[in-house]
């Protein structure tokens, strides 16, 4: 009698193994390997046989014609900016974010915008009834004749609806609730998500329908379910921001049709998510900075944003703590070690906490000296002028490195009425901002 063949699959990344292992060797997840049933193994084997029968021939790149990318506006300037100029026909886009941050609200509003401009839109929800979506549409003023609702979790029913009626835009809310009845596994599993995403991509490419998929996220901020989902889609967007704040940031993580440098900024109101009209002064206190606060300018794509860095330095009760929100904690530890060595300050006996206002996550190192300034301000209990801004990256030797786009940042400061900037080098062009050159950490201390 033939021995039963067992296959174990990681529910985080889809890695397969012939034996059970406690830690996935591909993604490092613990206890994520689950044994597939006989029907699931049979389905995988049949899929492999089909793929083996498909042959392709290599072509010279000189003989290949470029694909014509057709875009249409979402009638939201911020979303169009993140997508690289608009929605691409036949694209598959994944949008993720924490619960209640505005994913469904934004897409329903975009659906209403498109439907009002002669685009036929299908909104598929596996979490809400049509009546619930209708209530939200009333609040968003998204009631349009060309907007159709479908409360369904069976993929076959969704595909039949798309085949029977021509749609220009399709929204899936959410991918974790859909299931393919041809696959004997629970919704949200690796096999289900992989199969459903393949099918949705086939529909998008063959019929030229732009499809947006909503995905839940885990506690660590990544899309829930298998990572293979992010690799398969064309565009991955993430919502960021504090749920208690009215501002939301939409960041592109992956985009096959454009860059991932731009960030869209939205404002939550009773009418839903709207494009932020002005972000000047939205991420810092305009009137006065208290001790422990410093300002910097970061570049989000082509847009300079002035933000406030807040620091709290207190005596440690035991082992000193280092905690940061919106800033890399490892970099914070490095900056504190640098201050101890270069300035001989006793930071080994204090707790240090850092917070970036507005829920923004700093990914560029140009805010290093602003972090240092806020720490020194809290340590010395000395206020910094609300008209002064710090820009510069700090190296391990204590030198301050030049930042890119300095003049663009300074021009933004001019428009907002700032007077002084601590920078690593003198700007080439003339500016009304008084620039104090600090090419090493000790110079920042002298200025303060």
C-alpha cells in the first residue's frame, strides 16, 4: 500500500515542506506550518500539471512592443498622486490599514466619484450588508445610479456578476472574507488567498477592469494573511496615521506603474475622507514649543512637511528605557550613544521617550539633529524657538551630513513664516531664512 504523501504549508508566506517544522525557514514564523488535506494536495498537484503543459518562448527585448498604460482619474488628487497619475485600467491594487482608519470609506467615496462620471462600479462586500453600505453612502453623498452593491463571499458569484455585466471598476471588501468553493480550505488561508488573487488578476488583465482589494492588517502593521498577496498585486498602498487624529496618510509601498515616493494626505470629516486642502501647521504647535520639542522638515515624495519631534527625558528607575513612536528605535539608541561619547552626557542613567506628532513615521535620516535637539531641550528643560527648524543626518563620527532637497525645504519654511534653520551646509541660492551651519553635533549644542 502506497504511503500517504504529506505536505505542510506555512500560513504566513506559503512555503511548503514535506515534514512539519516549528519555525518556517522562509519567513521565520513560529507554529505557522499546517498539514494540507488530501484534497488540497490533489489540487496543488493538478495545478502543477497544468503549469507544466504551458510552454513559452523567449523573445528579444528589441522585438517586444511596450504595453499602453491607460489611466483614468479617481477624482481625488491625493489618490491620483500616490498612484502615479491615476488608476490604471486592468490593474490590481491592494490597500491596507488598521481597523477604522478609512479604507472602506475612501474606496466607497472614490466609487461614487467614478460612478458620477459615467464609470460603472461594483462594490463587493463580504463584511457588510447592502443596507449598511447604503447608510455609509448616504453620509458620503456617494449615491449614484452606476454604483452597484453586491454582498457576497463566494468568488464564483462575483465572477459571474462581472462576466454578465460590464464594469469599469471593482472593489473587494475584503480579500480575507472571499472563498473559492473549488478549494477545500477556510477563507483567508494561503491556498484560498493565492487562488482568489490569481483569479482576480486574470479578470483584471483579460477584461481591463481596475480592481481594488481591501486587506486587514496584523498588530505589527503588515497585511494579514500570506505575504504572497503583496507580491502578486500590481500596487500596494498602506494607510497611516493616528486614529484619534483627523489626518490620514496613504503611502505607496509597491507600484508597478509608477514610483513609491509620493504620499497622499487625507482629512477625515463627517462626509468621509477628503483631500487635505492645506497641511501647513497641521503637524506642529504654531504658537509656542514647550521644552522637549523641536521642529524639522521631512520630504514625503516631492512634498516638504514641517513636523514636531517631542522628547521626554526622566531619571531611570532601574534599567534605562528607550522608546520611540514614529522613529526607528535602533537609531534612537545610536544617537544617545553618540551624545554620551561626544558630549559626555549621562544618558545611561535616564529614560528617553520620543514621539513624532501627527502619527507620521519618519523614514529618512534628515531628522537626526531635530531628535538630538528635542532630547537636549528636555534634558536641560530649555525651550526652543517655534520659528527655528533643524535639518541634518548625524553620522557615527558625530559629523552632520548634508540633506537632499535643502532649498525646497527652506522655501517651504519661508512660506510658513519661519526665520531660522540649523543646517549642515550653507544653501547655494538666496533665502530669507537665517541659516546656522552646524557640521558636527557639538555645534548644535552651541546654538542651543
